[in-house]
C-alpha cells in the first residue's frame, strides 16, 4: 500500500472559503436592510412589507450559508475544529480568539432565529432585545474572517471587506441623521464610532493579518506551523546548488499517528547524491484515505546543500501517484519547479528516487 498517494486540497476547503465569504456578504445585506426596516422607510415602489420580508429572508439565508461554512470547516479537518468550537466561544485549540468571534456571531444569529420562532410566547420586549443584539454579529463575523480566513490578505478579499464596511457605516450614518438615537450625546458617540472605525480597522490590519508571523500570533498550533514552516531567512543565492538540478534521492518515511482531528503527518527527509550534495525534505499533512495515502491539506518542501538545508522552501503543487511536483524559492525570490519521483519499500519504509528541476531558478525581488 503506497504511502505517498494523495489528492489535492479537499473540496470542503474550497467550500468553506466560499461559504464564509458569501456569509459576510449576506450578513452585510441583512444589516443594511435591518437599518432601513427599523427606520420605517418606504416608498410607493418599496412598501415596508417588502423591506421587512427581504430582511427576514436574507437573514435566514445567511444563517443557512453560515451553517454550511461551519460544517465544511469541521469535515475538512485541516484545523483541529469540532462542532463545539462553533458554539462555545474561545474554546478552540486553533486561533481561539478569532474562531471565538465567529462562534459568538453564530450564537447570536441562532438565538435570533430561535426566539423568532417562539416570538409570541417569548415576549416582544425580550425578542426585540435579542434581535437588536443581532447587529453585533456583523463586526464579529468580519473580525473572524480577517483573523482566520485563508484569503484575508488577498486584495480582492480586502476590497470586498471594505465595500461591506462602507455599506454598513453608510446605513448607520444615514440612520443617525434621521434622529437615532434621540439623545444628542449618544448621537455624537455613534457618529464618532462610524468615523473612527475604518481607521481602527486599518491600524489593526497592518499590525495583525497583514503583519509578519500572523499565523503564529493568531494562535495556530505549532504542529500546523511546522507543516508549513517558511524557508530560512537570509539564505544565500542559488549558486550553492548546481542547476538544472538532477540527483538521486534516498531516505526513510516517517508517519505520525492520527491526531484528534484525524490528520496524519508524513515526513520524507531525503538525501541527494549522484549529481548534487544536500537534502530535500518533503512534509505532507492530510486525512488518511481508505485505499491508502492521504488527502493532502498542507505541504512543505525544503531543498538545499548541507550547510543550508532550507535554502529553498515551498510546497507541493500537484501529485500523480508517487510523483510529487513542487514549487520552491529562495529568500531572493528565485523560484524553480521540482519533479520528485519516489519508490517506497513497504517492508522497511525506505525511499529511493530522483529529483529534477525544470530549468534554473528564475525571478527575484520585485
């Protein structure tokens, strides 16, 4: 049974990311419609019952998409998350604060939905208090996404988040101009909050998700960080290895026991010879497959001479049976593609094989 047979990232991983993004957009729409609804705005073309119905239906749809986001996050199993982490805030072993914000947002929306079902028996005042708390779910959801999302630093995601923020702030600002809250002091405080919140968010983003080493500072477990550890800083140019690279490989498979979330970690420390002197280390993390191998969720590849074993660092970009295709680069941004062919002796878990580079390193600092 081969050890290094793997699929690409789980479809659940892509579904989790998409559902999380759609949830933020729907929550933004629900908040904006809620502001319009509570202000009792209407026109001949848009009577109040249409606004009220849209607000209710968009909120329910957001809750449904959010449920998909939660379930797929648990099923994907890259991060050690369980269903309890979606309900109990700040109890997750993975980025507890930011996952906790998401759990709080879900709890609030769930409370609104449940109390709406039993609204008559629950009492109008109590229901309204819970319903008002629903507005807090939007900033909590936004911070959750920026703190944990895989796409949080991507320009398109930052742009989408900015648009959502401007929509909510515009709605709140418009509501303030209509006379809410009635007390002038509260109106001033609310206006200041609307004006200053983008500044606070920008400062936090620069020092947080957009800053260095955010994964570790956010609370990512050391095991997952090790699986995707970055290449060593200050590495020297590629001249210490001869390219195009062609070498023989030898080593031993090291596979961990399944973690609490069911993930296994496979480490392939390989020595290069007959063409290059150095090491190549490939690390795979994923869910074991029934037919053997793992469904790959994370990977890391390092390559270098004996004095700088992490001169190049990167990841596996595709797998074809026992062939690994990897992309690595050095600290100067010089990148190269590797083709790694492996043969594993199941009796003693020894590895033999070859590595070839597709040309020489290209690129550099931009």
